[in-house]
C-alpha cells in the first residue's frame, strides 16, 4: 500500500504565514518543507505562489469551496469527524464571501499571511 502525503492549501498557507510572521526566510522554509513529511504536490505548485502573491487561476477558490463542502458533507453523513475538512471549507467559503473566489486556491494565503486581506 502506498501512503500518499498531502498538505492542503489552507494548512500550507497557515504554516508559511506563521513562518513569515516569525521573520523566517520563506525560501529557506520552503526548502525545509521539501525535505520533510510536509513535502507535497501542493507545496510544489502553490508554495511559491503564496509567497509571491501570484494567484493566477488554475483551480479557483470557488471550486475548492464547492469540493470542500462536498467532502465535509459526505464525511458528516458517514458519521465521521473531519475537522480539517471543516476548517478548509470555512477558509474557502470566506474567500468567496470576500469576493476572492476567482483567485486560485493558493489565494487562501491572502487570509493567513499577516498584513494581507483582512
């Protein structure tokens, strides 16, 4: 059985946002993440975009909100507790409510990096 490691964009944005708030070098932090269990396709595709605020749309936050809602509802209906799915859903729902649903899913960093969108 192959174990798939995954870090969702809100989790990645949170980790990088904390790093930035602590004054860490985000390029170095990304390199460290790439060498650890935090390494994921999301880190490779969204990590630099979050830092550079390059949120050209490949998969919109609005679509991520829809998919997160589906996953959360299906899990709930199956009697599962999915706190990360719920938190992910809330972050993307917030992006949509703030008019940021057109941004790529990496735009979730705009909600977590200090001094960005309120």
